[in-house]
């Protein structure tokens, strides 16, 4: 029996992501219907796995016309990490995971490591550091550290060259129905700890839960701060702007509301960047919705520190004045 097309669409519209993937295998008709829902949101990041998926979708003449939202993952693998630093941050990641889940990595590939770290979580840093030498020979640790380092090297190359911007530009040019960009600086918690839900970019979904995830953005006033090894998000903002301008693509919705972006990105007195200042006015001239929060830095330590006010954010007022 053949159902009316309206019923086919209604059935497919009610399906979740996993079932939509199966529905694409039923018939050519269902494949076209399911693809329209399955690829409405796609991901991009300066990571090889995500770029391969992004290119495959945007270069497809059918799938590219389904895309309505682009999720830009700006999390970064920190280059030149020592193995000890890798392990220390993996421990911190485990502590964070415990705040959200009752069991930490129940299906981890190394039960001995899980038992050890579960016992260590909540203890002081000295107690943890005493075990570093023993854990450095762990097979899964060496595998995770190697993967992290390889991703950091590849990502650094993409961000330092024009290759990533060029790929993003070409893809944006082909997604003619794109109307929203959602900027993220970290993977969902389900990707940073063991969880059955599939969330985040293709790389985040396939990342092993007992491996260290890329770092989120940090904005520090002190240029010598250790945290300055992490991205502050400014470069990613201008990558998005440059690609939109080159592709002659405008979006109606921009969301950076789950994170904080440094206010200096809207500083129009920064004459060290004359080639990009004002490009965001062109890229976001058609905005109807803007969600963002501005990061703040604090001087000093302790509970009495007072956030400083950044002196110049004229670029933000210009964007707001242009919104329809």
C-alpha cells in the first residue's frame, strides 16, 4: 500500500536522528524526505573528521539544500601538551563528569584506570600526582595522548593557513538556505563523559570517553598566563566573518549565548587588524536575532576581585543598529 506523500512526511518528521538514518534506506522517496530533516543542522570545526563530514554534505547537490543551521565548534586541542599535563587535565575532566553522572566511564577500555581515577577523584592534587608515573605506561593513555597530539598538530595547521577558511567559504557558498549559525566553544557534556546520547559534532560523537577532550575558550588579561595557551575565541569569530563575506552569504540568526566572547572582538580602535575590522558589519547586516554574552577579566585573587569594564565595544553597537 502506498501512503499519501503528506503522511510519509508526517511520519518521517516524527522520527529521531537515529531513526531518520534508517528511514533513508527504505526507498529513494523516503531518503529524500528523511535527508531534508536529518541534515537541517550540520557541524564544522578545524578538525579533520568534522571537515570531511562538512565537505561531504555541502558538496552534495541534494543534502546541501537541506541545511538551515551551521554549528561552529571552536574548541581546540592545545599543542605541545606534555603527557603529564594531558593526564592532569584528563583527571580534571573526570571530576567534572562526576558532577553530572553517577558512574564515571562504566564502559571504559581500561577498568584498572577507571578504578584508580574513581578512587582519586575528590582527593587533593598531590595524591593524584603521586600516581602519574605509574599511569604513564598505560596503553589507553598512550593511545589517547597520541590522538590528542595528532589532532592538535592538524588543527594548528588548518588555523594558521588559509585552508580552513577556504573550505568553510566553499561550503557556505553552497548551503543556499542557511539562516542560522550557532557558535560553541566546547563539546556537550554527553561527549565529555560516557553517555548513551549522541550529541555534538561527528568527532565529538566518536571520541572515546576516557580520552581528553579539546579545551574551551579562556580570556585572560595577563598574556603570560598559562590559560593563554587556550583559545579566547577571537580568531574563530573572524574566521566565521571572513568566510561569510567571501561566500556572499548572510544569516538571520547568530548565537554565541552558551559561551562568552571577549569584548575586544568589537573594539574598532584596534589598528593592528585593519584588514578585518568592519567585515562583521557586512557579514551580519541581515541579522534578526543575536544571542551572546561578553567575557570579563578580573585582576587580583580571592573573593574581592572586581570585573573590569572593557573601554570600547563600538562594533557591537553598530551591529545592533543594523538589525532588522
